[in-house]
């Protein structure tokens, strides 16, 4: 059994880790870490865990946790994991960080976009970006994983085959994305109150959203070019889900069959990426509660552009589920173990 510790277990992503790992046949949670609920019963924070979790919340002592856990998940705000990790800890355990601390290889860029000083820059280069469908081989050998953000996961998986094959103008990419309110975390914010978001949709982080450099870095890595994009997220009044619609100019005229063959060549062996049938477009309701990413495309012959679409559950494939997927690879387990969850509907 893989002994698992979670720091930040009382946030949305942390609670989702607990939900998934309780069903995992080869994992045992030994630490429910929380800054806000130390010594409180975990089931008193989340009523869905009554009679399932008897333990109380513990603190954020990573040194102590490293002695008990084979892997530590840090589902925490930016900066915390970087402030806690050190060589001694990494010599004893593996870390899967769900924050952005190790996603961006350029430390100066990270500090500019996130507005904080990086406290462990020496580990940035070592950290593996944990998008399994792209970096599977490196994930298997890693001791420190930078778990991807939700928008980058959905956007990158939608665009990846076309970018990798050099079939689109990489600097023509525009990404329009929609997210449910859980993407903003569990902290109380006036802008996320029911009356503020219900019956409304709004853009946010326009031209300055922190996932922009992460998406650009990944698309640059995939394509071998320096990529700049326009990325605009929108908040929609639903609990879960991300829908990303990306636009790019094709480098040459292509038929549906040609593009479909490209997507199938990359994803036909991928359990969690589902390439939909022609003119069947991704919807968040068909991936809710699961680790699946549904993708598809549409060629606009009139403009010579391609529309690439993806849908994920931001808390699962966009956070906790992908983290468990990374854990499975790191410990030589079947990649979909504990994640063969049928999407919920309705």
C-alpha cells in the first residue's frame, strides 16, 4: 500500500483527493493536513465523509509527514510547497504539488505573474510537469511533480496533437474558456457568493490570468516554438467543469478525415482522453465527477481556421484526479487505478 499524506485536505482539491484515494485499492491516507481545521474531525468539515473518515485534521509539518508517507500531495495556495520542500524531505518521500510553484521553469516569470518570491528555485528544473499524456516517461521517474492547472490541462490536451505535428500557426492561438466556481477555491470571497454569480457569466483575469504563462510554456515545449496566446477565462454559475474553445489558423488546407487521424494517432491508446465523433462537441455534463477529458475539433473552411474544444471536471482531471494519475505512474501502478469512475449525470 502506498502511504499518502495530504497537506491542504480541506480545500476543494484536497477533499477530492480524499474522495478518490478512499476508493483506491493500493493507497492509504495517513495524514489529513489542514491549516484552518487542526484537531477538528475531518468528517465535521465535510459531511460526506461521516463514517468514512474517523481521523482528525493535522497541521502542515512536512518534515514529520515525510517520515510517514511515501508520497505527499500539497493542495495548497501558491508559495507554500516551495517554502516547505527541501532535499532531506525529497530524499524520504515523493511530492505531487497541486499549486503552481513548480509548473513554470522560468523563476522570474513565475514571480512576475504570481507576485511572490520563489523560495525553492533549485528544485524548479528537476520538477516534472505532470501532464501524463505528454510527459508519461518523465513522470514515472520523478520525485517532484508539478501537477498542471485546470485551464492548462483542458487547453493543452485540446491543442496538443495539432501543435505537436506543426499543423497550426502557434502564434494565432486564441483560447476562450469557461469555469465553474469551484475553480476559485473554497475560501470565502464576495465575488463568488451565490447572488454574485447566479444567472450571470463574466470574464476575469483578462490578459493577466496566471495560467497564461503555463499554457504558453507547454505549447512552446510541445511545438518547439516560442508561443504567445490570447487567453480569456470566464466564470459561469455551476459547481464544476471547464470548457475550453481554442482557435488557430491551419498552415495548410486539411480535411476532417486528416485531422481526425491526427487526433486518433495521439489519443487512441489514452484511457482518459476521449476524441468524440464528428460534430459531437464536448460538454461539461458528460465528464462531471470523472478524470476524463473530452476533445473534438471543427474546421472552418471559410476562414482557414480550426476550432479545438475540450471539457474536463476542473476538480478531478484538472486537479485531484490528475494528481492520482501521476501517483499511479510514479509507483508503477496501472495509470487508471482508482480513477475508473463513470461521469455523473444528471
